[in-house]
C-alpha cells in the first residue's frame, strides 16, 4: 500500500510538474491534521514521518518519560516506557504507533481536502512562475468569451503544462476591432498577478510593446540586433510611428522593416487590424529626427528653440494639413516619438 502511495506521488510530479518534496510536505501536514483531529487530547505529541526512500509512512504519538505522570495522553512513567523501550529513562521520548485503521471519516476527509488544496496551490504556483517569465512578451491566444456588459475578453493561452486563461480588459482592446469566439490573436503580457483564485494574466492589444515585439518576430535584423528600435509612439487602432536605427552601414533600417514588397510590415498591419505604421529613421540630430518623424509630410526646416525641449518646423503650404494630420494626430505622434514639443508653421508665415 505504501509503495502505491509513493508511486502515485511520482505520477503527480510527471503529469502535473509538482515536485514530490512539495507534495510530501502537504500530505504530511494533512495526515498530521487528521491525526490531531482523531486524538485531540494527544494533539501536541502527534507526529507523522514520510520516508520516500524506504517508502514508509509512520504515524505515532511521541510521549515523554516522566517520574510522575500528570497527563497520560502525553506522558509515560518509567515502568510503562520500559515495556516499549527497554532501558528507557526520565526525559526519553517514546514513539507509540497509531493504528491508522481507526481514523474517523471526518479526519480522513480533512486530510483529503488538505492534499487537494496543496495540488491546486502547486498548480497555481507553476502557472504563475511560467507566465511571470513571459511578462512583456507576445503570446498567441484563442478568444473564448466576450463579456457583452464590460467588453472584457477571456483568452486561452497555452503554456508548457496546460492552457491558462488571460484577461484582455476593454481598455486594452484595439478600438473598433471586432473579435469573435475562436479567433486567434496575439497579445502583449502586461503583468501577472497572484490572487485567491489563482494567477491573473493581464494582456493588452494597445500597448506599444506589442508593436515592438511583432517587429522583432517579423524582422530578423531587429531580432539579431542589427537594426534597433529606438522609440515607438502609438494610438492603437489608428496609427503608430516607430523610429529605427541600423548598427550596420550596409543595412538600410527602414527597408529591412518594410521587407520585400512590404510583406514584413504588412503582416504586422494585418495583425493590428489595419493600423497604419510609419517607419522613420532615428537620428541623434534632433532637427533631422523631427523632420523624419513628421513623415509622410515634407519639411522645409527645423529650428530648435532655446529651452532645448521645443522646436519650430516650417513646412510647404500644401503640406501643412498633412504635417498636422487628422485632428492633430501626425504632429502629436511625432512629438511623442521624439520627446519634443513641435510647433508647425507654413512657409508663408516663416
């Protein structure tokens, strides 16, 4: 029976990835709790020992040898002790075996609950540890439920051991994106939290990190560090600007990101539901950087102002609306991309 018991623990480790040492600790706690429940008067001297090497489970009452017995539930006198252990003397500890067949139904049920709870807790910890290492990464999930009231989306993400549910809050969804049950989508892992019901995996479709990770997946030069993403400004569902720099003079960074016939960037645009992506060249010269960031608009000149945090940009009259963009979006994203305040003027006012 003991051999089967330890074999079952080994099976749990193989199937669920829960270490045997963890399970043995939980089972020992469960058996001890059950033992104390059945022998309340002797609870303080109850002991349980599990030996996976010898495949033995020992349950006993560890009583102390005293000169005069005050509590027979926890003490032996010398004469009683020497019946069990010849040569026993005052102060020795005597292990009195417990007949486990006497375990009551309630005690056994309590032990079972502790073991089940231990397995659940271990499974949650495994999931937490697995997904904590994937924070700020992109994972592929399947939409399993859309809450019609809040707009939140439950997504099933496959881990190494099992599938886990992640939550895409309504505020982290791309505006106007239509999601349906069973759809496969890529999400950015913002954070993994511990909760009473298990780990909570919070994901996003609007985070700029999603764009960065998608480019790393699609563009080998970025993955290898030849092309570097220096900054991203995003208004999810509408437009993203990404500044790139090449560490190899023979590699053109924008061309590498666009890919042959635009297939690399088009794959990302498709994943983001048609979101426009402007890829611009990063420069340490702020005037060059701002001029690039305002693409697709042409720029006549860029002048840095005295505060070092602002600049004045002159554009052709015909390019003014393009430079500003619809509802100011183009200049707003360019300002966030460069970290500068941008004041745009037409040539006629320069």
